[in-house]
C-alpha cells in the first residue's frame, strides 16, 4: 500500500475515533465533588493523591491532607505542601503499626486524626480532602465506617475526597465515583533496592 493511501486511511480512522470520543465527552455534563479511591498493592497511590493536591493548589483552591498510620517520618510531599498557605496537613499516626507496636496509641492517633478530618469534610472552602492510608485503621477496626461513610456523604457537594491504601473496604469502593486498583507488576525493593529519596518518600 502506498504512503498516501496509508495516510488517507489513518486520517479516516482517527476522524471516526474523534467523533466517538467527542460524542462521549458531550454526554458528560455533570459537575460534582468526587470520591476517589486509590487502592491495590502497586506503588503510586499516595503520590497520585498528592498530584491532585498540586492540581488543586494550581487553581488557588485549598486542600487538606490527613495521613493515617504513617507520619513519624518526614516525606518530601509534606516538606513541600506543609509550607503552602492553602494546605492543611495533619499526621494522624506515629508510623507503621510495626514501628509503634502500641495498639492503643495507634487507635488514639487514628481517632484524633479522624475528628480533624471531619472538620475538613464539613468545610466548603476545602476543595480537596486527602485521607491518605485511611484503609488501614478501617481494616484494623480502629475507625468505624459507620462514622466515616455518613461524614463523607454529607460533605459539601463540590468537595473532592481521595482515599488511599491497600485493600479498600467494599463499602468504600461501592460509595466511590472513581476507583483505581494499582497492580504491583514489579517493585525495585524486591531486587534489594532501598527506598529512594524523592521517589519513595
Ligand atoms: P507512593 O507513596 O510511592 O505513591 P503508595 O502510596 O502506592 O506509594 P504505600 O503502600 O503507601 O504505597 O507505601 C509507600 C511506600 O512503600 C513508598 O515508599 C513506596 O515506594 C513503597 N511501596 C509501595 N508499593 C510497594 C510494593 N509493592 N513493594 C515495596 N514497596 C512498596
Ligand atoms: Mg501510600
């Protein structure tokens, strides 16, 4: 087949594809605050949530981040975002449970963090609420979905919420508008590479 015939066919195919895409875009007319869930065993859940924080701030809007379970160690995103006037950053845990080895302290931290998160979930000025690693205190039974789901449902209508963490509970998945389960195809850690600054923390 000649180059010009290939070009003609390509143009025809992409024109048809564009028509289909444009028709789908034209049908999506709703604006609303979303509940997004980033789950699965692969790397990229929290960093995706922080990407949405950057997007939010780029439009001069406010974001609130609640870091459950982790929090003792400084992570690069906290160093960056905590200094931002439009960010509220709360650490709601003193490290991994296997670091603290103190179940009662973990429970108290998670519950205190959730009380603060509820304030953000009631504040229409906060455009994006990140509940980072929320799945763990839920799955350990430290926080109750009977408290969490109604507070999320009653939030201001244009407020977005992102929940991250492995093994998101079925009730969270069901309530969500967008759910991504990130698959662990490979991770450098298993080849003996330790966590790298700027990439892993
Ligand atoms: P990130 O914060 O990099 O987006 P994440 O939120 O998807 O990662 P977490 O389970 O919260 O994943 O773990 C955070 C830390 O653990 C990061 O340092 C990350 O690189 C590392 N990590 C994530 N997934 C894996 C994995 N499958 N194997 C080993 N380490 C991982
Ligand atoms: Mg994470």
